[in-house]
């Protein structure tokens, strides 16, 4: 478990907009060990999906390094990148729009095999697609079905089968269960845990749903407005959240139980715009314990306890 | 809190009729609500939650929708029998609705104050100026600075837009409020703000409310009574305590088992097997029996009736009838 598979160093992604430079991801570093699941949580617009996409170079990173098994993804040319994509794949959020409506289940799952010229014979190709369908729990009879004939859960299974087609070692899961009903969500989550165990996969699990992230992750990173504010072992994060934003986020989750009532920290206002952000801590404007230094200096992510990182001036004192 | 019933739905059946099939969206539904109470209507996609409340508002698209039978009594008056002109006087004044998606439920070419004033002018005799003043007061009530009333919806964030929608729904001080997944489109910290606001306003104005949601966490926080819907029917009904502490129906139990719990360590979720049934071709007997781990032969044949397992707690399940719910 200790061997590092993916390492992200000082990753930045800025977008040029009419209003100015949008800091979607601003200097984020983390690493994921082989077979580990890192959960990436945060609210809309905090840059979590951008990180996932920048790792795969679906967005060109502005600067920074992404090392997968020692290879710097950001420096590869088109040909090399295509080859590396065999090792890393992504499952998208919306199973309704991420599948080609004119391709059957068979064609959708088989497409990556054709692009990468994996299978030598037609028989081998067909066999591989059928094996993949079995792996993700899609019934044989659906092989010629089109996306519109499938419900959300099944579509997401097609998306997962597609991502697994090339036997990758690393998967970015971008809100894979958000569009699904709870009963189906549980089925898909269990499937992903099983696949990880069976195939030794490494996951970057992106979600805004804290209870889902907690369920599936080994470690969790909390994002706010393009910055990573806390990174910790899953248990420690829930037992001892350090950053004021993490505290507020955890307290805001409605709990489906009557026996637990907790103090809720209500945040004032909205997430500010990531266009030309003010200097200092990004959370300063909504933070209840904001100090003078917070408006001037950006806090760095620091190891407060072994394996538990937080970026806040309060903790440094 | 008076014990008089404000809303009573009796045997409501709604179908959607298309060229080759009939969708049984809501079947034989009974529900009632007293003044000042909040009812949570819980279920998955396609359970018929939104269809039910849209029937109350009489905003179902007819055709294809068809209210086959039933009565919806509001203050003793059957809404389904009212002419549209009368209904218009009730909508927005007596009964208001908050829709799921604040991004699409506001008019993009009117300022938000104009939109709120429009409701007020429609129902109350007052000048444009007075209506505008009241609209700004409403904005202040939901925590938006009144001077922002002259802004257009696109200038607001999602949470703010939902506040505007809430202000509009409450502008004429309705006695009954329908909230259709009011926070689903919002982030958790913003959701917390909106829920706090709704709790506060509910306490202040004693408005009765039906809250549609699929999030049992929100139910635990805001609802007095809960109705669990599955495939067009209410399978369990009771107080919040009944549903959370003495869960009766296997479907409700399944719902609880498949939510990851933030407080405990669990290795695997227990999903409900299978899928929600096709509403054009519902299973015979209990609609949940193909997915139910406790299904018996009787469940496949006979449709279960509502059974009161304790005072005020109803469960539509054969097993609940035959010997309590311990074995379920």
C-alpha cells in the first residue's frame, strides 16, 4: 500500500475568461498509493472535477507535474499520451450524457479496445466485451441495447465497463453515483469496491456527498475554491476536522437519524468568485475565526499531525 | 395547532395515457395534513411524489395526465371540482409551491422584485408601489438585501435564487406550502442555510408544508410526519419517530440500509436488489415483492392493505399484519 502510483505536484489550472483569470485549481499537490482510494470533496466550483480532468489531460494543466508510475503525464506528446491512457481512465458523472446515444452497449464498451488496437481477432474482441459486461454486472441480453433503453444505474455500469476495458491501474471517478437513486447508488458503490479488491485498482473518487466519500475512501482531501484546505486519513478527518471550512461542511450534512443532533455551524454568504481571487486565505470572507493575517497571506498546507494536513493560520499558532 | 384537517387527499389515482401504454403514476393515495404540520414525502425517482403534489396544485399537464379518481379536499373544498378561475385564486394565495430547480423556475427577463410583486398584485388589492415595497420586505425576510430587488435572476447564485423562490411562495402568506426538493440543486452548506430559513419561517407563520425529498437526513431535520412512496403508493406512513425508530416496511428498511452512515464504520452497503418497476407494467400483488427479501407467496398474489401497527403508524405489508415487524 505504501508504493506511490500517482503524484500531483503544484498543479495549477487557470481559465481565461472575459472577467479575468479564473483560478480553478491553484497549486494543489497530493499523492495516491497503489490500491488506495483518495476522496476529493468540495462544493460546486471548488475545482475538484478540474483536478480529475487535468490529471488525464482532458484539460491542459497551466503548470505543475502529474506523475503516474514515474512518468510525467504533462510532458507527453499525443502518441505517448494515448498509450498512457491505457493505464488511466475516467468515469463521468452523468451517465445520461456521457454515452453516445447512437452506439449500442457492445459498441460503447468495445470502442476503447478498437482505438488501442488491443484485440487481434474478432472472437477475442467479442469475448472481452462480454467478460467486461459480466464484470460490471450487466446482463448478456443488454448487449445490443442502446443507452435510452437503460436506466441510470445500468448506464453507469456501461461507463464503468468502458473505463475498465483497457485494464487500467488508475481510475478517476467523477461523481459516479450523484445522478443515481439511493438504492441504485448503493449497488454501484458496492460494485466499485469489489472491482477495486479484485483488480487492485487505485481510485481518485470525486464527490460532493460526504457520506459517500467517507464510505469509499481511505484518505480524504477537502477543496475550497481551487485550494486544498485539508488532507487526512478518513477516520481522522471525521473525528478531528481541523480547518474551519471542513468543520462547517461536516456539520452541514443532514443526518438520517433522530438520536444524533449536533451543533450546526452555519456559513454566511456564498462561495466567492474564483476569478482574480483576493490575496490571503480563500475562505477568509466566510470564516468565523478570520484574523488579520488571513486576509493578507495565503496559508500553506502543513502537516499538523502525522498524515493529517491542514491549511489554516489558526492552526499554525 | 388545531386538529382540523387542512388538506385531505382521498383515493387519488393519476394515470398518464400515451398512445400504447398507461403509466400508473399514483394509485389510490390517501393523505392528510393538519394546520402547521410538515409532512415529508419520500421516495425514489418515479415514485409519484411530484405527480401527487402537482395534482393538488392542479398543474398536471392534462392530457397526457389524467386524474382518474379521487378527491383533494382543501379546507373541506374539493380542489378537483373547482373551475380553473377559482383555482387561480387559490394558487399562490392559499397554496404555494417551491420547485426543485431554482435556476429554471424564475423568469430571466424580470427583476426579482417585479416577480415577487406580480404574485402580490394578483392576489391583493394594492398599488404597484405598495406591492414593490412588500416584495422588498419579503426579500429581507429571506436574507437578501432589499436593494438587490432590482437585479435579474442571473445575477444571483443558486442559493440566493432559491431564497427568491421561497420569498415568492410566501409573499401572500399561504396556509399551505409545497416544497418539491427545495435543496436538491444546492451545495450542502447552502442547503443548511436554506433549511434553517425554512424552519424559521415555518415556526413564524405556522404554515403547513409538504416537503418532497429523497434525503432521509432532511426528513429527520424538518418533518413531523413522513410518508414513504413506492411505485405510486404510500407504503408506510407515521410520525418521524415511527419511521426512524420503528421502521415497518421492508422498502423503508432497505432505504435506510443503503445510505452510507457518517458516524459508523461499515464495510458494505446493503442495496435493495433490482430496480423500481416499470410504471406501465406493475407487478401483481405487492408492488415491492420482486425486490423484497422477505416476500412470500401471498405477496405475489394479494395487494397488501394498510395496517396500523401502532397508533398512527401505517404499513402496507402482509408481514406487518402477520405478527408484528420483528421478523421483517
